[in-house]
C-alpha cells in the first residue's frame, strides 16, 4: 500500500509504527457555522480511508478534533449575541447531525480544544523553557527561527514567509513570522487563567497538543484539506517536534479543494453551499459518491449537473445489486454453471484490480471504474440467466 506524502512530495509505502495498527488524526471543523460541501470533502475522504484500512485488516485509531476556541467563533458569537462556547457547542451538535446523515463514522475520540486548556498551557511552558517560545504582554509567541526545519512541509523558506501577505504585523514580535501560542484576553472574549495572565490558546497549538495526547509523540497519518498545509500543519510540526525531538507525523495526506468556477469554496469568499442544503436535493449516498468519484488529491469543481451524474452512476450500481438479489431469490437451480464460474473468476480478477487501485494512494476514481466493469459483467450474465429461467 502506497500513499502520497505531502512532506516528501512523493508516494511512499505505508509502513505504520506498529504492525497492523494505524493512528490517524484528521483536522475537524471550527464550529462557528454549519458545515458546507467543501468541509464535507475531507470528512468523506478520511472516513473512506479509515473504512478501507479497516477492511484491509488494520486496527485503526481515528481522532478528529473540534476547534471550539477561535477568533471566528468569537466574531460569530458577537454577531449572534451568544456566548462563544455555547455557540460552538450548538454548532458541534449541528455538525454531528450533518455528519451522521452523510454516514460519517464517529471518530474514536472527538477532542475539543476547550477541554484541553491545561494540557496546552503545560506544552507552552515547555516550549518557553526550551527557547522555542517567548512571552510579551500576556501573549506567547513561537520563535520560528529557533526551529531549523520550519517550512519543510510547505516548501517555503522563512525569508519567503516574512515577505508573504499572510503574516500578521505585530511590532512586539521578534520576527513577523512568529505565531501566537497564547493570546491575552480582550474584553468580552472567553478566557482561562495561565502563568501569563488570562487568555486563550492559539489555533495551531490546540491540534498538536490534542494529536499527541491521544496518539503519542509520533502518529502514522495526519489528514486535512490542502489549505491547512500552511500555516496550520507547518506550525503543528514546529510545535510538536521542538517539544519531543521526534518526527511528529509519518505521512501527511491532504485532499484537494472543492471549487466553484475554479475558485475554492469557502465561507470567507461567500461562495459556498451548506451541506444540509445539498442533502435536501440529493440523497446522502449520492453526495458521498460524488465526493470520492474523483481522486482525493485532485480539485473537484461543483455544479448540480455533476451531482446528477453521480446520482445516475450510483443508480446503475444499485440496479445491479437489485438484479443480483432478485436472481438469487428466484433461481431454482443450485448448480453452478460454467458461465457463472467464468463470471466469478473475472469478478475476482477485477476485485484484485479494485484493491490495487485503492492501495495506490487510495485511488477511488480508478477503483470505482472497476466497480462499473464488474457491474457490466454481472448485468450481461443476468440478462442471459433471466432469459433462460423465463423459458
């Protein structure tokens, strides 16, 4: 089995830390709104990955977090006049409603940032002690230049990032590229007591702390959307590896964007469709089929026409299953004829091709193509069988 590792930029054989066991951390939603179809893509991608690894005999431990402490949540709470943590809790409930409808398996653990503040504070203290972080006026920043491998995931140099548009300007920081581990409380914001005063954690430290708490210093697979490569996952690496001096993640897997007219679907751009709105128009299994019919690393452009195509394509596979069931119920002969033996041999060959496709960086697009080949063979066989039974 081979997977594309964003860290190396190539496909690598999947060799887990422990034989037949795999530990996966997938970045979950920031809970300040309903999830949109773009949010649903990584949910389906990594749910499918988890299911396939289980099918292949792995003991999978799957962790997916909730970011329930974040600037976006605070801003939304002000707009809606609701306490930030209560708003986050409400949207976590809404997430589960949507994810359950989409038949996303619940993670083994769904940690929340708000429930791990003590762990986060202890981690920040250790980073300060090791010289990787510093405190200014109640804020704590990560000292990026202290981590010599910073940029190894995204392929960016610190110099490039210093001149980049995404870097926040704060004259109190040693370097513009340094990022917040702890933010001093502002009026009306949720806060916790810390050695640096009242405040709350930054986004990046939340995930690295929760991942290592439940999966250990080194985990097998860390997944998320391509938009998380920088700065989020880059910063997770810097935090975790500075602390432990061990590789944080063996395989980084990132799915491509869901786009509209070739532009990334996102709440900030306002060009998104809520998942529940799409599910009002299309069955959940059609939406899942649409989201995995394209290879997970490829961009996927959205329009209703493609969902209609997915509905028809999935319908053809369902029809084959219905015909098989009907044939088995009405077949009067217990004998297996030569044509059926030939069919079973060909189906088994295609099953191996299906597995080979999935083993090749989880190529669901090619694997689904083999399902349609199997469907065609079965339909041809059944058409003849039904004619014979009708005589």
